[in-house]
C-alpha cells in the first residue's frame, strides 16, 4: 500500500500574518445600512449617476439588501438571480462598502473565464469610477501558481537547456526568456501563444520548489507581486478550482486561519455556484493518467528526436557531477547511471503496460468510461496481468524515490554544497513527489483499502492516443464543503441564475451540506426584470419522437425544427445538444439538406468556442450547433440570437460514474434517485440553456424544446415550472409553425 504523501497538497505561500487566537476578543464590525446599499443601486444612487443608460431594477436592489444583511448578520445565502437582475453589482456593492467600513476583503469565485473577465475588466473598474471620491476600490484577479513563470527556474533552465530540453524546445525557451523581460504580468494569459508543455513544466512557478524570500528574484516575482496586491485588495477574484485548491491545502495543514493558496478571508461570494460541487470533486479526489506519468518520466529522462545523447534532469545532473572529482559526486554518478536512469526506463515501460491493459479493458467492453465498484477486485483483468503491472509500477516508483533521496542526502550533506547542483536536486525530488502522488492515485482507484471513506472510482479514455486515466473522488462531498468551507467563513453568498428546483433550494442545500450547517441560512429568488410573456415564446412539439424511444426520428424532428425556425426568424439560431455525437449528426443532416447554401453553419468542435461565437454574432443570420459549454456562460444579446432549439431534456448520463454512484446511494437508503437527483440536475441545466435567449430588455425570441416528455410526463411538467414565464405553446408541429410565423412577423 502506498501511503498518501504529505506533500500531496502543495506547499504554499504564507505571508506573515498573525494567526487568530481563539481566546482573542471578537472583532466589532461597523454594520452596513441596508437602505443605503439599496440606494447605491437606486435612481438617485452612485450607479445611476455614472451610467447613462441606467435602468432601475427592483430585484437588483433587493438582492443587494439581502447581501448587506448577510454581511451584518453572518451566515450563508442561497440567492438565485434571474437573467437581467445584475447580480454582480448586487453583491459587489455590499462587498466594497463592507471593505471600506471594516477593512475586510471579499473573495469572489467564478466558474468561467467569461465571468471573471466581466468582473475585472468591466464591473469592478466601473465601480471604481462610480464610487470615486467616496472610497478607493482595490481589486485583483488571482491565478494559480502554474499560471506564472518562475524567474529562478527560467534562469536555471536556460543554463541547463542543452542537457535538459530537446532542440526544438530550446528556441521556445529563449522566446519566453525575452518575453519575461518585457511582461508586467508574467502569466500564461500574457503570452502570444501557449508554450509546449515540456517547456512550461520546467519554468512554471511551483509551490514545492519556491524559495520565497530567499529567492534572488523575489522582488520581481510575478506570483508574489500578485499575492501582495491581493493582500491589499477589497475584492479578490478567483475561480472555483483555485478556491477548492485553497480548501485542499487548509485541510491538509489543518489550518484555516492563515493564508494558503488565497490570502486569508472571512467573506466569500460564489458566483455560478451550481458548479461548486464539481470543482470540489476535481480537487478533493485523486487522479493519474498515462500522459501525466509519461510527462513526469520525461522530465527525468527524455528520449526521441532532438535529444542527442539524452536530455532531462538526470542527464543534466550527470553532466555537472562529472566535473566534480569528489567521492560524493562519484558515488552519486554511480546511482544515476546504474539505478535511476535504468529505473526510469523500467518504470516507463511498466506504466505503459499497465495503461495498455486498462485501455484494452475499456475497448473490449466498447466503453470510454468504466466505473469501478467492489466487484472490480474479482475481475479477470487482475489475473491477466493487472496485479503484476500495478505492483511493478508502484515498486519502481518506490525505488526511484529511494535513489533520489539518497542523492539529495549526499549532496546536501557535503561540506561545501554545489550551488549549481542543489536546484537540480530540488527539481528531481519534486518530480519524485509527483510520481509518489500518481502511485497513490493508481492504488487508491484500482486497489483501494478495505476500510476507508466511500469513494467513486473509474477508468476513462481521455482524448486520443490511448490516454487512459484512473480517478477516485469522495462519494459524499457535503460534509467537507460544510465543515471546511462554508462553516469557516463569516459570510458566504452563493448565487447563480440557476440554484432552485421547483422553486426550492433543498436539492443544492443537501448537495453542499447546507441543510445541516446549523447557522443562519437565507434562501431567496430574485426574478428577472425582463418581459418574458411578450418577448419570448416557449414551444414543445408534442408530435416529435421521444429521444429515448426513437433516436433517428427524434434527430429528424430536431433538424426540422432548426430549419423551420431559421426560415421564420431569418437565422440567428442556436441549437443546444447534450452530446458531441448528436451535434455531428445534426450538422451532417443540415449540410445534406443544403442549409449552407443560404446561411453560415457553425459547429462545436470545428473551431474554438470564442471564434464560433464571434462569427455567429457578426453574421446575425447564422446557425450555431453546440453542446456542453454552450449551455451557459454564453452571452449573445440583440439580433444575432433570435431562436433557440433545445434538442432534448438535459438529463445526466445514468452510467457516468459519479451520477451512477450517487443514484445507487439514494436507492440504498430507500429514496427515488430519478426524482431526487436526475430531475433536479436536469432542471438546473434546462434553465441555463433557456437563459441563453433573452439577455437584454429588448431581446425577443423563441425557444423550442424538441422533447415531448416535457409535457406528457409528470417530471417534465415539474421541470417546466422553473423556467421563465414565456408564453407557451404545446402541440403538433403545424400548430407551432403558425405561432412561429406570427411571432416573427
């Protein structure tokens, strides 16, 4: 059994902040005046004075007031804000007023880059201007460690480039070095193009390699510059993954008072909060993949074209030790040549065999994902070679760890440690730690201990070239989120356009552990100000084939809907699907019918998301077919989007590992998994999709849901109750066509 390494969560920057003494007196805060906060957003307030096209939104003012109360009283707020409420200003105004009155920062976490950019490029700069003269507005966008170049690692890599990197990568390293002299940001986002992974792996900031204030580049370090700015900010914007990394670090250290990945905070806003559980699963579980392991092996020893004589950390260290005649260096050279280099090659070969076995296992079942249950321990794959393969990989990683530790002890114990060698030793030890973490993930997913917390485990093919991964996440994340996130802050605001199902918050409260948090929990829905009854039409063709009964006939009904809505609206049509396969099938059918002779057709997967959206907006007559990320975070206001086709009710795939495990757990306790899990998830997703259509007060359009289950099944009617109050038409397609033509004419 590989023990979980104590480095599994990275060492992180911890600024010199005094920890909170549990016996210290409670800090007294200056409360916010709810009416004053609401007034900031009213007709006579700071926002109206700075916004030429100001619209008074009652729901926005009420939401800001509710947030102000939560800052004053503490607790958790589940606040659903319909499209057009303007929720970001409704929580930013109280956050900034609280910072001015009490000097406390608020962390705002988002799921998408789009919303992050809206906050830091639009909303917060606007508020800085609107509140100018009353208070200073300080804000910062905080990114994870690996987003930044490490100037020390960059300098080291330049020195070692001839023995570290393949020839084609060395030119790219020089370009990045030139960029590092000019950039003021130092992050990946500031680079003109994304670097090769093998180059960035050698120069990215890494917490377990950071020398902090002892680093000669500390004064100019881009990462620490950003964190120093964050220490002074009123609002720190992060993403959900960084937030959950922060939780993971604090859990590992059992320290919730000091800074970890994010500076210490006690006020939290989680926007796009319906994604927080998925983000928690990504960071509180473990995963290992063929590609990830091979990249780690390659950092130690690189083979292939452009690597004359070998490349990698071990070769770089070997070259340096050859110039030192002392006995310690000679002995370390012997370990590298006789143990470590052959060990890396052996581990690489054995890992390849292990993942080939898993790849064949999936292929033989015709699956891309396979959930691992207790029965997997008795699967024939173990006697077919998996037992030996897993044992061999774990053993080789242990041997590598032992050899690397021996070299480290020898080199650090020298009377005069070679300063040019010690950074290389540190790099290799860090790779060893990551290999140990991968070993822990492999064993935890494939051969877990008999006793332990319930986990969801699975094998999955990711992309092409046989990149198989194994993963394990805790089955029940609610206690972790409750105890280690929401109970640790004074105020937590969770907001989104989609939090409630059937006008209640029970589903999300249970998933996030808020149903038993024991403190002040506020739930409220702030309706959209848009005139849905006159500006939107919601239609369900009752004569369409149900997708779960006749998939081929259903596809034809979807294509017919796209063609007819496009003809009636003169284009500007989104088609939302639940799988890439259905997107491709619909695109092929539309092309076969000659749709591109009359207007552009843009298809998810044929270009980047941003390019597709840009072309769609510019055309104003196009059709765009998408899945996954197109269901939310997409903002196409105005004439460019006039029709929305939702191909089917967006249920989760029942066989998906996490979904299957949660449904089984519900059934085991005597519940109804479909009603308690599948339907609420579909309701949230359907609301997100519907929300793409009406983005401003003047937008108009039609939504067609091509799934008759929405009107002829009991659960369908419960799903529709959560949708905006658009005028509804349910009936055969010829009835819908008449209403379509009337609406657009």
